[in-house]
């Protein structure tokens, strides 16, 4: 070779080396740019990322990974994957489960994994494990940890909220159903199942028209959807009749409430009150129902009660007017019969005297009945007047017994007045005194004593006992008559109930004891009854005692001695 040839070869070699160097520098620059881009990508990721090779040596990571797990810098410099794994596992709430999953991944590094772990500090992390491949061959593993604490808490809160809503739905007292666009039941709570008598499985998917009993055309029931929002009553009524498949008229974005009849599984028809709203949840219609039958019946009972009370008031007013109208001529009859029995009696024949006596006795009986009816009307109208006074209890008892003596003698019944006359210290007082209305107390005692005589038997006895008990005065009427059964006692104070003795020879209206009990109550006492068939009856009541007089005691009849 000539020197020029050698020089040219040298120049070409230099040029080639320079070109190679420039090419290598360019490729190095590109590689550095790629590495910088990769590093920037790693650092900009919201996840915690670490990459290891097949020997579990750490190749790359981002700062978020170090910060999230609080890894010491020296540990990262050692690049020991096993050491990092132990460090992470120590911070997990269930490290054993984590290590088990990690062992499985290391045995099969080409498999992907996705799981969630809870940390000891309460945070939650998702873990994504993916193999790193070059030319189809696994050369390592990339692990991404993502902090999902807030998302997990939101999901748990949502789940708890859904559970609460489901609990409210399931345990609501009102029946709640969701109906789809085809008119089928999509959901029903326990109250709806109980209301209709079906199980939940039987209700779901059933057509609403299966349960609705549509009203007859022109009936009042067709007005059940009145008061709906966005439509008048006539339109809604037409919708109900035309849209039987739905069971109620629900148009888009409408709210309605009213009443309708539902047919239960057993065939019975139930009146319910409902509120409905269209397209509440994913196109489903919401309907809330409650049993209106009881309230409807209660309202009807109130109306019936008011009608009955009005009729009772009218009856009482009529009885009061009629009693007053009857008493006027009756008093005239009694007055003239008294005149005939008195001054003119000597000029009457025995037959005429008998007739006059019969007129007087019948008139007196009729007057008693009229007075009872008048008292009953006053009691029903709550207009019975009571004037409480301090009375001599013994004198009141003696007067009542004297008034019944004639009746008792004719019935061959013995009358006995007895009592205890001492206070709590055993000291004698002049007389027992009681707070009562004199007229009404006499009426009460007279009614009890006359009943005891009338329902007694010849040779029987009626005993009136008066005694002091603490600060009360007690009156007890005992007889030796037929007595009463428990069933008869239950009906004893029902107006006009004569306990099956309507056909007996003993007259009466069946309201005397009703009046007597009410009079006792108005005077501050309670009428008590004890009786057994064949053993007679006992009626007792006690009233407030009045202050005793300090005068010398009157002479009392001996115990067991009939009063004069």
C-alpha cells in the first residue's frame, strides 16, 4: 500500500468511528430520555409501584411507594425484595394471608393477582400484580399498591345505608310495594305480605290488577283517587276504570292518594288508604298503603253513636214532656180519689169504696212509674239535680222502713232495722249522720226495700242495717228471697231488663235499680250486689259521714225490733 492509501484508510476509519460514536451518543440520549420518561411516569402515578426481577431483586420504584410504606432509604439501596416484603407484611392487619398470596404468586410468576388488604392503621390498599415480559418471556414482576381507604369507607357507608334503608323498608308498619312499567310487583315488604295474605315470592311478579277490586261504574268508590296532584278527580276516575292493569292511575311524574279495595288471598276485600308516586326508582312506581278498614269502621261507629245519642236525647226529651203531660191529669185523679176516700167515704157503698180505693192505688202506681221514667230521662240527659245535706241516718232508715211496712205486711214479710251506733273509740253518739240528698236517699232505700219485699216469699225477712265504717255510713239491705245467678247480676243494671221475670206477678219497669245505682253514685257512693240462687240477695252502699251532733243520744230501737 502506498502512503496515500494508508492515509485514506485511516481517514475512513476515523470517520466511521466518529459516526459510530455519534450514533451511540444519540442512542444513549434516546435511552436516557426514555428512562427519564419512565421515571416521570412512575412518579406521576397515583399508585405505589415497585418492580423486581425473577431473583426478587428490586429494579425500580417510585417515591409514593417509599412514602406510603415509610421505607428507610438504606433498605431501598439494598434492593432486597424479600426484605421489602417483610417490611410491608408487618404493617398489614392480616400478614399471614398476604404471605400466602405472595408465595402463590412467586411459584407462578406469570399469573396476575388482584386483592385488597387492610392495614393496622385502618387504611385499605388494593394490590395489582402483573408479570413483566420481554419478547414474551417473564423477566420480573410489577406490583402496584393503590390506597382505596376513602373508596372503601364510602362503599361501607353506602352498604350500611342500603342495609338501613332495607331494614326500614322491611320493618315499616305500612305496606310498601314497587310496581314496574308493566304493572307487575317488583318489590314488597313484610307489611304488604301480611296485608294481602301472600308470601313475598307469591307477590313478586304478580300483576297489580290481580289484587285491585275496581268500583262499579258511578259508585262512590270510583272517587278514591281524588286529590291527586296534576289531575282532577274526573280524569283520575276515568284512568282508574281504563287502566285496570295498573291497579291505580299513575302517570309519569304524578302523585296520588286516596282509597281503594284490595282482594286478599283468602278472598276477603280490604279497604286501604294509599299514596303513590310514579317513576321513583329506576322507572318503578312507589305505592304505600295502610289498612283503612278499622278507621272506616271506627268512623262509622262514631256516626252511629252520634245518631244513637241524638235519638236517645230525643227519646229522653219526649219522655220528659210526656211524663209532665201525664202527671197533670193523674194528680187530679189522685186528688179527687183522696176526697172520695176522705170526707165522702161515709156516703159510699162498699162496692163504691172498693172502686175508689182501686182508682187511688192504680193512680199511685202509675205516678210511681211516671216518676221513674222521668228520673231515667234526667239521668240520661245528665240533668239529675242532687242537693247534699247533713242528715240523720237512722231517721232516714226508719222513714224508709215505715213506708214499706204496709207492703211487707201484705206480703207476710218481716221488716227488721238494726245497726251499730258507736264511733272508732267505742263512744256513743247521739245519732249517725250522713251527707246525702234527703229525697234521693229516701228514694234509694225505698226502692231497695220494696224490691226485697216484692221478690221475697211469705214468711221471709228483709233486714236494713246501718253502720259507721271509718268516715262513711254504710246501708245494707238483705233479703231471704229467691236470689240471683251471676248472669242475672250482670244484667241487673241494664235499663228495662227484668231478668226474665216479665211474666211474673211482680210488676215493674226494669229501670228502678238503674236509677238507684246512679243516685247512689251522684251522692258519692257505689252500689254493690251479692247474691246466690236460693240464698237471697244483699245490696249495700256507703256515703260520706257528716259531723255528729253533741246532744244526748236518742233512744234506739232494740236490735232486731221492727220500727213503729
